[in-house]
């Protein structure tokens, strides 16, 4: 057997050189030689096609505005490539956003920045909107499409983080851990087992079996739960999970109901008084999807009556643009009543807020 050796091409491979506007070589990859079409096709083809001139751009001329504390990894990639990057920690009020967006070619946002038609119509140079998050409902997509502005998002980078949070919440609710912890912080020792449960053998009902719902399904089964799900689309079950034909079926059967649907007209107040009444006595509700999906005053009533034994909310109809003491009736008129309930976990939209998810979104975005 002959020994391995380098293969030397018999003819030199042609090299392509693209020169950018500032005189640097961009690519030297080999390129095929294009042959002229045979003369017999001459009559069928346009006589002279004018080749489209591709204009390389200088990254230093491109202005990028990143809002809402986009992850450092993403910022480093863009600055490393020579773009002009301005990064701000928060979103901006509409008037300031309009001022800033006039100049930029690219804007990177998360869920708080509203890019309405009014805002986008002021953006004379805008080419790209990067949503460093899952949802794109904060952007007027129809208007962006009309203006030829491309919109990107990062649909699965934080699915696992949300699924893990929900698993933690299921156990926390079943064992009333939030209440016990608050009591201990106040100095109260309250060792109870009444109405505290194992999750093994209980039924988890997942509404919306997409990226997050399906991840959660696998994790919950590994913890010994029975999983059922409802989705508008017929989807293959993972493991031994089972799709049920209607939301009502799911509500009647599940011990824990968790919501993972998008914000759509048909999902607004999807869980209200009628649906809460259908849920089992002493069952639990978790919402880490969008704040509009649950009718919160109806949930408050169902929890006060004891029909719902606990709930976890990560999202709200109105959420503040920055951190601070904002979770009051000024933000949502029921906020203070909600805050007074027992066995209720309230978190500030942190489902996808892990180092891993933010790094992945920063890189993908
Ligand atoms: N809390 C957070 O930090 C956080 C993080 C990421 C995503 N989210 C939210 O979680 C939700 C789910 O995200 P995902 O990535 O799994 O979305 P996805 O698009 O992958 O899945 C959504 C599923 O819901 C189904 N669905 C749509 N309308 C329905 C209806 N009326 N009834 C039943 N099912 C319906 C869809 O068919 C789909 O299977 C979204 O609202 C997203 O914005 C929240």
C-alpha cells in the first residue's frame, strides 16, 4: 500500500478576489468558471444581461444601536467585525427612540422596545431589526416588511431555561416553598405537611406543545409526572405524553396547568373564570408565556376561593421598562391584591433569563 501524500492539482485552481471599498481582500475562495450558453439558445436568452453589481460595504460605516442590555458576547462579535456599536442598558421612551433610530442601519432589541409604524417610519437608514429574544410582537412586522426591513429573532435559545424554571415552580407550588421561605425570613418556624404533595404520579397539562412545551414534557416525565398537552396543531408526543382534543379536556384532567402559547388574539384571556372553574379543585396554574393569556382578576378570585391552590406568574399584561419598585396598582390595577395572595410565585419575566440563554441569543441575534 502506498503511503498517503498530498494531492497536487494538475491545473491551478482559479482564485476569486473580492475587494472591499476600503481595499481589503474579503475572499479568496475558488470559484467555478462560467461558460457562455450554447449559441443555439441565443434567440431564447436576453441579448445582454446587465450583471447586478454587488457593493461590499465598509462595516465601519454601519451604525448599530443595541438596547435592553443585549449580551456582551453579541456586542463583542459586532465590534470585533468593525461595526459602530452603541449599546444601552434599557429600552428608550418613544421620543428618544425616534431620535436615535433616525441614524442607525441596524437596531437590536429585546421584548420591551416597541418598534411601531410611527417609530419605524422615522428610520431612514434601517436595514435590519434583530430581536434578541423569542417573540417579535413588539415589532410592526407588516410595516417592516413593506419597508424591506429584515427582522430576525432567536426562537429557541432560551426554551430550556423556561422549561427548567417551570419544573422548579411545579415543585415549589406543590410544597408551598415560597410561603415557607417568606415565613422563615420573617423568623417564623411553620413545619407543615397538610396540602403539600410529591409531584410523582401527578398530571401536568401543557397548553402549547412548541419549543418550550415539548422540552418541559420530557423533563416532567423524568420526574415521574404524567403529561398531557393541548395544541391547535396535531403534534407527535414525546415519551409517553398524550395530546388531548380540547383545552377543556386538559383543564379537567391536569393537576398542574402550564401555558406556553404565543400572544395572539385567540390566546388573550384564554384562561379566565370559565376555564378556572373547569380546573380540578386544588390544582395549580403556571404562566410563563405572555401576560395577556391569563385574566388575572379571575385568577385572584379563584385563588381566594381556594379552588386554585397555587400559581406562578412570570409575565403580566403591563411590564415596566426597567428595574425598580414598579409592581404596583399604577402598573396593573390589581397588582397589590395579587401580591397579597399565598402560594403565589411572582417573578419579573425571568423565564429566559439565564447566562446560557442570553449568551446563545447574543451569538444567534
Ligand atoms: N417567560 C419568558 O421569559 C419567556 C421566554 C421565552 C418564551 N416565552 C413565551 O413562551 C411562549 C411559548 O414559546 P415557544 O418558544 O414554546 O413557542 P412555540 O411557537 O415554539 O410554541 C407555541 C405553541 O403554541 C401553539 N398554539 C398557538 N396557539 C394556540 C392555541 N390557541 N391553543 C393551543 N396551542 C396554541 C402552537 O401551535 C405552538 O405549538 C411564547 O409566548 C413566548 O413568547 C416566554
